């Protein structure tokens, strides 16, 4: 049984070998380029969307580096541009299209440039047509299920010159062994499962990332062990719904079991994970976290709405009572746990009263932070077809009210941190204010402090002196 499962869910070793051959062929070409030009051809990858996409982009970059490219942050100097798109909201799609639009002039200047578009947006038929007809200078398009075949597509494009627009991949599998080029030397993403079976009525993800499939436990354990040995300090396990981990592997290892296994790896590191679906966030999982050494006391648990009627219409399969029961249990077991959430405002037919139920729920749940979103209709999802779509102005008004309520709560959650000394993983000089360093607490809160170059990538003890809704300020104990 297990053999059958493995065979069905994982891209075959032969297929991965085939891709390695394409990698070797392109590498040989790029070595010739290096000999002639004195430098490697450059590759640029632009990522939109969630952490899963960031993880995928590190695979795209990994393949590019294996093929002899050197990564660059400057699209102008690239011979290979990859745009990894997102489909979760209209705004993300418009950004991807506008960025791809900006690359048209680069192609006009450099006919050798190859432009690749991939990711969630271009799994959708209407977007494939957009690219096909309105963006003729895009050379290669492929969906989320074909990422491991990127070397083959690139080779075929270079050899035959024809555009490659792949839309016919219907089977979603796990691909092991794709090279990874990680952005950071101390924070890493590790996908544990892909896809989603939940079909929340607003969400495009199940349509663009396929059904749930999990990586095998040993693959994950080996990857995390290597990362810890390489000095990674913060490892985030990724999946659209990590609580479903292991349902398809036949290994009798659920997500809590996986965490318990990972926790045995010796070293000084944190493990984070996202995202959990409240409908199956188990007590067992919370118990394992509470008893673990390396699991960060941080729970991201999207609530989406505080109204039972809206939750039903969203097909979330829990009500507020069940939701808050999980929150209470987390706090009972881990009183200092940081709990964050996602909220959507302006779902079709959301009444003023329903919206106020969400505000009340925020007051009860007292999240440390929320990611709030204005509902964006996605073509092909049930909610997009529902009557009673909320006008944009009303959605924005609710959004502003939501933020104001949560700001107060976040500030209230951060203030008790003042005077405490906490562990912070330093990210280096802050991107927005070059005078200070920034890092993140175990719960993922942003902390600013005066740092030193050698702090980057290390754990520091920081005494908090000031709190704002979205940040803490403190001094490093040296
Ligand atoms: N409109 C607005 N927000 C959405 N999300 C998912 N789909 C939509 C949509 N159509 C939000 C949910 C999810 C987060 C990743 O994005 O809150 O948890
Ligand atoms: Fe989308 Fe719901 Fe799946 Fe999350 S659980 S990816 S919101 S369908």
C-alpha cells in the first residue's frame, strides 16, 4: 500500500534524472558563455504572494544556479527573468501583469533575454490567454505543478525558439530533489505539504495548487537536520493546511508526530509553521508544541470572520465557539504564546451586524496581530458568484474600522513586554531605517535595537523599552 502511495504522489526518480540532464546541457552552454564573456549570465527572480511562493522561487533560483546562472537583484542585467505569480487577490494579479509589462522594453533591448512566468496566476485559463495574446514577449509559462520541469522548458525554448505555454498539467505531485538556492543563511522555508482540499468559498488556492499531498517524513527530517547542521536558526514548515499533513502518505505520522520527530534534532533553533486550519487544529498538536524544546510558541490560526453565518457561507466548517476554544486551549498550555490570525472583511452578504461580530471576536480573541484583507472576488470560486457583493467603499470603511480596533489590541498585547528581556533572532540592518537593526521574537514580533554587523543571524537577548502596535524597541544585553 505504502509503495503504491509513494509511486502515485511523488515525481518519479527517472523524471528527476531527465531534468538533471537538461540542467547539465544548459550548464554546458552557460560555461561556454562564461568563457567567452568573462562572467556568468545573470538570472533574476521576482516573487509575489505567500511564503510557499518564496519557497518555490528559491527552487527556481536553485535550478538557475545549477544551470550556471548567477543570481542578480537587477532585472536590467539579467538574461533570464522569472516572475513567480500569485492569484490570491486581484491586486496581486494586477501587480504581476504590470511588472511583466515593464519587462517588455528589456526584451526590446536584448533579444537574448528569456522571460518566464509561472506560479498560481498562470494556472488559470483566462490568464494563460492573457499571456498568450497580450504578452507575446513572454517566452515560457508553466503552472505550479510543473516547476520541476523548468530546465526542460528552458532547454526546449533555447533550442527551438518557440514559446512554451504549458497549461495541461493535471497531476499534482511532490517533487523531491530540486536544488534550492536559499535567500537567507539563517532563516529557511521547508515545505511539508502542498495543495489544499478545503475549498473555502472565497479562495482560489485549491484550483491553482491542486489537492493535498504530503512529503514523506524522512525527507523532511533529513532536510531540517541538514539546515540545523548548516547553522539555520529559524525553520518555517510550510503548507496551505499543515494540520492535514500525513493523511496521504500511509506513514501513520500526522503533523503533531512530525513536530515531535523534528524536535529531537539537537541544536539551537526555532521551528515555526504555517498555516493551520482551525477545523483540524488538534489538542495533540498543541500539547506537542507545549512540551517541545524547539517549537516557537507562535500559532497562526486564520479566523477569517467572527460571524457564524459568514463562516458557514465561507465553508470554513467551524463556528466561533469552536475557534475560541482552540485559542483558549493554546493559552492554557502556553500562556505566553503569540497568536496571529487572518481576517477577511466585506465577504458577500456580510451585514453590518456580521461585521460587528468580527470586531467583538477580535476583542475576545485578543490576537497579537492580524493580517486583514478586503474580500476580492476570484473567478471560478463560489463566493464570486454570490449575490450581495459589498460595494468597494463599504469594504474599505469596514477595513479601516477593523484596523483601528486591532491596533488597540495589538498595542495592549505588546505593552506588557516592556521591561522584559526576550530572545530575538537578528536580521541585520533594518530595511526601512538604516540606523537601527531589526530582528524577530519567537512569536514573530518585529524588534528594533542598536546592533552590530556580527549580530546578523544570531540570537540576542534584548530588553524591551517601548512598544507600538506593530513593533517593539529595546537594547541588546551584551
Ligand atoms: N479575498 C481576500 N482575502 C483572501 N484570502 C484568501 N482568499 C481571499 C480573497 N478572495 C486571505 C485569507 C487567507 C489569506 C492567505 O488570504 O484570509 O487566510
Ligand atoms: Fe484557501 Fe481555505 Fe485552503 Fe486556506 S484552507 S488555502 S483559505 S481554501
